[in-house]
C-alpha cells in the first residue's frame, strides 16, 4: 500500500541563503519559522538564564526557548535545574509569573506538589491511583541537556552532538572579556529585565545587533543629542573598528580596537568617564589584576556581540531575543552589574534606562527600523535582500575568525552561513 505523500513542500535553505543575498521569505514564512524553532532553538544550544538571577534556593525564572516554556530553578542543594513548565499529571502550566521564589512548586489544577529538585512529594488522595502508580515516575521533567559558561546557562532540548563548549567555540573569548571587567570575575543580572515587543522577525534583531553600518543613519538623533555617542558619529569607513565572524553563527563589533586607538581615554565604553570619578571600581580592578592588566581591560571594555541564536552581550547590556511569530519578537534587555563596582553600576543603570528603557533613545530607533523592514519584506518584489557588502575582502585568521571593516556585512553573513548549515543539514540528514 502506498504511503501518504508528505504534503509539506521542502524549503531549500541552500538556495534561500546565498553568500551575498537572502530570500525575503526567510523573514515572513510561517513554515520556515516553525522549522527554525525546532532545528535552531530545540535541537541547538540556547541561552536560558544567568546564575545570578536565581541566587537562592527556591528562586526561579520562567523562560521561553523556541516554542517551549521552561522553569530554571535553584534547588536546596544549590544546583540549578531546568524543567518543562508543565505538570506531569494533566499538563497544566505550573509557574505563571516570570520569576519568583517558592519553597515547593504546586500545580494550580490538582495541587500536585513538587520539591525544588523536581520530585513529586505530594498529591491529594494518592491512594485512589492503581498499585502500579509511582510518585517516583511522576516528577517534573528536566530538559535533556543543560550546561553553563561564566554563569550563562544554556539548554539543548532535543540532544545534538555538540557540547556547549563546542557550540560556543571562539565566543567564549567574548564572555571572558565581559567577565574580565569585573574585579571578581562575576557579573550580576539583578536589575530586572526590560521587555520590548518588536514587530520584526527575530533574525532582523540578530542582524542589527552586530550591524556597524546603520548607526550614523538610524541613530542620528541620538548622536546629535548625546556627546557620548561621538565615537559613533566620528566613525569613518576607515575606522579601526572591525566586525568579526567567529564561526558557529557568533559575531561581534570589536570596539576594543577603536578604544585602543583612542589610547589615553579610559572608560570610553562608559561614555568617557574619567577614572578619578570611579575610584572604587578602579582600585578594585587594580587590586584584582595589577595596574597594567587592569588598564588594558579598562581601555578595551566590554564585547558588543551576538551569540547564536538568542544571546547578545551588548556592551553593558545583556539582550535576549525571543521569537514569537515570523513577524513578532520580544527583546529583553538587562544592565550588566559588575560585582565590586557599585560606583560604576549606578551609572550603568542610568545609561541602560536612557538607551534601552521604555522611552529609550537607542532601542526605539532599532525597533522602528525593524518594523519598517518587516513591512518592506512582506512585499513580493524584489525577492532578494542584498548582503554582500565587503564580501570576499575579509581577512581570515589562522583560527578561522574572519575580520572585516566596521561597515561590512561580514557579521551578518557569519550568522547566515551557520543558519544555512543548521537548517539544511537537518533536512539532508532526514533524506
Ligand atoms: Fe541600532
């Protein structure tokens, strides 16, 4: 007997994602969106939470990874576990708030109650179940794999072949650079997340995070209004700043080269604060790393990077991208506090509110251009998007990292070439 034909047409990702151009349907197709959720977010490694968000036993956050709602929860033993946000009994959602603190997790439907390590510890009228019912088999379901680097916790829901370290590859350098600005090597994501609904496809936000080309145009009003953004205004195509493609879809804008060229101006990444105005932080850095190494770290500043697929180390903000539909995403931002740097942290908070807050001067510009681009690509013609700026002119280092000019589209191409491998390889494996 003939089997039913697979009625789903196959998307040819190797055709839609070319080295210098992209097909517009990548941003609009519901089928492509659904395949991305599975292939990239469920079968790959995705950021879920940071250690510092849930410091105490019983602290939890609820996060969405792909289509899945997850609870990251710290147990009595101090370990973080990540569970599906679903009662094993009849499937009700367990935690309805974005974060909180519980001594145990109780389902709102039939009051099945779970310990912080996921064990089922109580349920009403347990004796009514058949003899083969076992509480030991009805605990919360943990995700297949979780691992962390520098306090950043990642999950892999459908197991793949890669370790987290293999997935991160050269991007561990970026996390190290951020943590290396802290006198203790630790950061604190404790200020609370700002949440923006973006009317654009999640990949547009990824692309924009490491786009060195748009700032003088899209952020023109901010640059005019705020002298601390003069570094952006003054950039020319000959700027020493480079974009880098680290492989595995990770990329950055390497501001450190710009800051090094500026030489004597410490703290350019803070908006040009004099060292004398941050005595607590500077002394703590000197004590931790010695004056010479501390000075190098303070000149070079934090990374401005995008880690495939959903985590951006955006200087003194962490940003997380949550896809909602082909046309909608949620962008979460939180300021990075450095442990042992209270004087700097107070300024970081104000700067993040000013740039990323509800009336923020930076994120609103990017949200608007994202919405305009999403509306634009909904038009059928022209079919293709041009992404060839600087193509073929990249410098390739011995370790495979590609360098290009600030305004080249090498960082976006880095994302897309990994995207193509992930999306096409999964199809080819099933053929
Ligand atoms: Fe921007």
